[in-house]
C-alpha cells in the first residue's frame, strides 16, 4: 500500500476537519438526519422533497458544463 495516495480536492472542497466537526456536532445533538453540503446542494435536497416536479423540469433545462 502506498502512503502517498492523496486525492486532490478543488479549492472549494471542505476540509476533512471541518466536516468532522459538523458531523460530531450532529451526532452529539442526536440528529436523525443531517445535510452537510453547500447552499446549492442543500436547496436541491429541499426542492426535491417539497417540489419534485419543479426540480425535475429545472434539471431537464439545465445545460451540462
């Protein structure tokens, strides 16, 4: 096994310590469900839950880059 196997993350990616802090906080508060994500990702989760048809139409119209 190689010790130098590191994944290069984009500059916008969260640091693992920050993620661990958020996850520990959620566990301590005994949260049943937690979304650890950015604003766009979280809004997509909520849109999928409350407005599935609207989200489906929006996704079909998005251009993939």
